[in-house]
C-alpha cells in the first residue's frame, strides 16, 4: 500500500509547532465573509463546498496537475480540508473569471494558505492584495524554500537567476520566481522598466505601469530606487523581445536581504 507523503507532512505540521493559528497571522486577519463544509478538493488551491460553491484560496499559486508537485499539493489540501468546515475571509467577496469565490480560508483556527506555504506545497501568488499579509506569507515561503520542502526540493521550481536566458525561456508562460540585481531603471511611454542585464533578449526585464508607481512606493518598493539593488520577483514570464514579467502589485517584488 502506498504512503501519502503530503498527508504525512500535513500530520506533522498540525501535530507539531508548525501549526499556524489565526491570532498569529497579523496582516492576514480578515473578516468572515462566509462558511461551509468542503465536499471536494479540485486541486491544491481550489475546492467545492457542500452547497456547490467553488472556492479558490487567495494569495497562493500551486503547481498544476498532472505534474507530481501538483498532485502532492492536491493531496495536501485534501488532508487539511476534505469533509471539514471552513471560514471564508477577506477584505471583501471577489470572484475570478470562472465564477469561483476567491478568499482566504481558515479551518480550526488555521490559515490554509499559510499551511500550504509552510509545507512547501505552494508559492506566494502575484496578487495577495494586502501588503502586511504579503509580508507574512512571504516569510512562511522563505522558511520552506530554505528547507527545500515540497516543491522547493525539485529543480524545476528553483528560483531562477535573472540573467539565465535559457532557464527564463524555458519558463515562458509559467508562474516563476526570479532573483538578481537590477542593472538599470528606465522610463518610456508610461512604463517603468527594471533591467537585469545589458542584453534584453537574455536577461529579465520587469515592467511597472507609471500609473502604479505610487502604489509600489507606498508599499516601500519605489521602482526608481531599485537600481543596483538585489530583488526577487514573481509572476508569469512573457516573451517580448526577451523574457519579461509585468508587475502589477508591490508584493511581486522583494527587495534585498535575499534568503
């Protein structure tokens, strides 16, 4: 009989000191927007309640099945939530383009997104929505990454160096975490460009709309002050005369002391 490694890891997390309770979450504490019992887990961040509502957990990205890491993420979420009552929380009810409710989810005083990050079964998403919450989630991810837990133990999900053209091209169309030193910051046509290399066709470029600059600066990530700074960026890599990530939220960019 096979052993569910993800399920065993969840058991250790709940039984040990890794339990993350609501009162420990600081910026990730939100009002209750709804509740229900989980009838089915769709993947590592989505589930269906008994009343038929489909919910997507806010703040995280997971590998897509049928990749082994995607299957492990689904198994982990099933071990945490299947058949159990949950609370849907957030600053307000939102839905994605597929009609799924997007919310932070809690069960038995635990924040599910944080549990998934702590297990290494998820990465912090590109849009958390609240800076204080993003800081909390990123701190949980860093611990799992340093310990090479879950997906962080697989070379495919390693953080990519911003000047590695071959790896960046291979990650095109995928959610990716990239780090490196910003070589220059330029502005043109209402867009701010963070350039990580002299050859745009090889190194990463991050774009930020000039209209969003105030939001980034207010979160302590002033784009024009990032030159010569080491940063870590997350998002979907596109090919536009070279690898590019569009940053629309400040939580996509972590500034130095990388670890």
